[in-house]
C-alpha cells in the first residue's frame, strides 16, 4: 500500500534575476512502494552563475537515483551513497572550473518517508520543520558561520569539498504530521512562531504558495521556495520501522511481580530463557491480560538479538493480515500501546489467552485422546499452510509452541526464529529449533545416507508437526529425545503408534509414520497434502511408507557386518590353532 500523502512545492524568483532554488518530489512506481516517497529542496550558491545548475543537478540526481539503490539498504545508507557520489562529481567539476571562477555550490535538505518512519538528510542552511499536534519543531541545524557579521556564509555545502559531512536524522511518522522544508529566503523572513499559522490554509500546494508569497511580501530579497508534506495515511509497517524502534528504545530492566511498566502491572514471570523474558501483565484500568516479551537485560547491547526481536514483531504484524491470523496471537504496536500510552522501552506486547499449551496437556495427561490430537494437528496444519503460502517458515513447531485456548482455538506461538526472506543474516544462519523435532536433513542425513546439512524449509515444519502428532498420540518421540548438544539418531524406523497405544487406528499409523519418515521423499510435500490425509482418515487410507533398508538407515552397517564376520573368522582361527589337535 502506498502512502496517503499530500505534497506541494513552490519556488519564486522574487527580486533576484535568477532563481537558484530548486525543489522536487517523487513517488515510487507500482511494485516499488517499499522505497517510500522522497522530496528535496536546494538553494544554489552564486559563484559565477553556477548555483542554479548545482541546485538542480543535486536535487534531480538524488530523487531519481534514490530509487536505483538496493531496497534492503537502510535509508541513510541509500541517501549517503547517492549524495556522496554526486558531491564527488560536483566537486570535481568545480575544481576544473576554478580557473574560470565558475563554481557551483548548493545547500540540500531531503526528506524520505518510508514505512512508518522518516529520514532527513541535510547540508547547509535550508531548513526542515515538523508540525505535530500543534507543536512546531526545527529538525535541522544551519551550517553557517556563527559570527553575526558572516551568518550567511556557509561552512558546509554540496560541491565544496570531496569530503562532505551530511547530517542524518530519523523519527517515527504519525498521521496528521506536516513537514515544511524552506530555503533561507523564506525562513529568514517569516518568524518561526508564525509558521504554524500557515498549516490550516488548505492543501500542501496552497500552504507552500502562501509561505513563499508571504516571505516576499515581508521583504525577502532572496529566492523564496517551500515544500510542504501532509501525512494523511501511513504505509503498512516495514521491517525497518521495527528495527528503528528496536535500536532507539532501551531494554527494560528485569521486572518482578507487582512492578509497573508503561502503566501495565506484572502479574507473573512466565519464562526466562537467558535471551528473552516473557511476562504476564495486566492493565489495571480494564483488567485485561497481555503477554510481554523482551530481551534479557544482559543482551541489551546485542544488536543482533534486537534485530531478531524486531523481525519477530514485523512478521507477527504481517501475518495478522493473512489467513493464518486466526491461529496466531495478536501483537500490538511497538510504540502505541492499547492503553493509549506511548511505550518507553523495547518490548513486544501480545494478547494473553487462557488455556494451555499442548506440552502442558501432555505433562498433565501423558497423551491426548486420538480425536483431540488429530483436531489439534489439523488446526496447526491450516496455520502452517497459510504461513508457507506467505513464504514464512516457523522452524520451531513443537507441543510447547501450540496453544489450545479455552474457546477451543489452537494458536501457533513464538515466531522468534521464523524465516520470512527478510530476516537478519544472523537469524538465517542460526541452526534454530528444538533438536528432537528437527528433520534429519538439517543434521546432514539424506535419504540415501549422510550428506551436508540442509537449511530449514516448509518440510521442516511438516516433519516437526509429524513428531508432535506422534508425541500427542503416544507420549513418546519417534526417534527418542535429542539433547541440545547432540545430533539426531535415525538408525531405526519409528515404532507404529498403535503398538504403543492400541486405540490409535491403523490409518492414522500410516499417516504419522509417513510424516516422520527418515527419507524426506516419503513424507508429505505440503501442509495441504498432510491435512487432506487427516481429513479423509479411514475413508481413503494411505499406504504405510516402505521400511528403510538397513544400508540407508546405517550406511556403515555393511562395514560393521564385514568386521563382525572377519572378527568371528579370526577367533575361530585362533581357537583352531591353539586348542584343536593337529594331525
């Protein structure tokens, strides 16, 4: 979804013979909305009449070349690459023209609105203001000589030197924000206290016209230019927005029961993994419960962990608009809390649902009834199918991450290690998941022996769910428990669930054994195929997977047998030589 913004700009020559100001704005082409929108204003410095050229080329190269950068780059990186390249070119041109005294310098103030954040790049004495909720804030600092007699002399400008220092700043966007970008021909004539009065004069174009004309009416002897941007609606939250919040807010200190955080009261400490902390908190006004997830204070300076938690927040929000939303837990904004307050720390706030995880049910009962286990697996497969169609891989499906609410709704928990295609490199390379539920390929076991470790994919989630269903039916794991410091052991085929729990029907035996087969070629290929098999049940049973040959289960078995035969032969030979009579 593109921004709903209103942009208008005006540039008037005034009493000068040449207009050396320049303004431009550009919106993304369809399919490239992730870049956001950009606008820029520049005021050329007259040195041999080349200030106009410097302002125009600087602004046009920036607003055009910005969309040629990598979408994965941070906005400040993209702007810096473009501005630095153009500055080097302009400085080189000025150096070659120095003999003819025809140099061109310019100021520059650029605004990029991307996702739910804005980024400013600034050089010189053009200015940017933000009018929010009636309060006007100057966002830039003039790069001018501080001496009163030389206050119009720039100490920093594009094209002056190959080593250009650009001021960058970022902040969050809110609906109703008004950004005002001005050259000194306007802000030097209109007092700052009067700028907010122009915000209600109509649309952005009308406001910009009023600003430029008023500056000339008040006696401005310079060109008068203004860009006005009114934010009417925001883009869907982008991963960069969550990362911005993650790196600019502090991590809360470790909380105790009864502590308060942003108006929420801690009612219990649910989990402490050493990396993340999970609390149950309550809003004292509504008595509503929430789950609060944050980093452990010891990880406060770990930028990779911050990025991972930011990715979880972005992914959870993204999935809330998908068909998987009914089987996921609702996440609230990282900044605006449901209580109406603004978060002062970095944490994730989820809805709290009464009920229990399937792991808690197993601990209480040892196993689930057949119908209950099948219904839980079917609900999980519907959620996984929707996630996989969105290109999301959970990577940690297990009973403790499947929650059955009091209303009978099964929800998939914890997207902390999920892959989306936009995750940080540190998360992508992480060998995530719980060992007992990781498919053999991730441990380097292939269908015909050992091979290289493979990355997690959709089949990893389906295998993990197969292991979960086996455990729900039997209370046991198909290949036994694998501890965190171990790798999986797949030297035998799993025991059919019906041999452990006789009430498990044979048709379900076949489905479960297919789901956890050692050879990935024998397993279900999609969540929909797995779900269809469970829905059909006994009416259209599937065939049981073929037993894995001994040589595939244990590629070293041939050598073991050969060694055993050789050892037996040598023992018999020794006995014959030592103890049997010789003729």
